[in-house]
C-alpha cells in the first residue's frame, strides 16, 4: 500500500526534484504532484507525495516542521 502525504508551506521556488530528493531519504517516492494555479500556472506552495506506508510514516515524523529555505514545512497524511 501507499500513502499520500500533504506537504505545505513549501518555498515558491521549490522544484519537484528537490521534494523528491528530500522524501527519498526515507524510502521510495512513487509520485510527486506539485500544485499550480490553474490560471497563472504558478506553483501554489504545496504538493502531494506518494510513498509506501511505513516510509511515509517515517517521512511525516522526520519532515514536519523541517526548515526549507527558511520555511517550516507542514507535512501530514493527506
């Protein structure tokens, strides 16, 4: 099984590769969905990451409040 993780308060310059690299420290990332504004196409500062259940639990515990470019990430199960 896999879990979907909400990742909020990301820096607006964050990339999918950066998020994937960060979460890959805790296991295999199967998908990263960076959410953009429908009209402007600009990144909205949050995304969803999918990974295995045990890996996701570990990533949530480790990365909630993690500092990325001066911003404390909000990481929890979606």
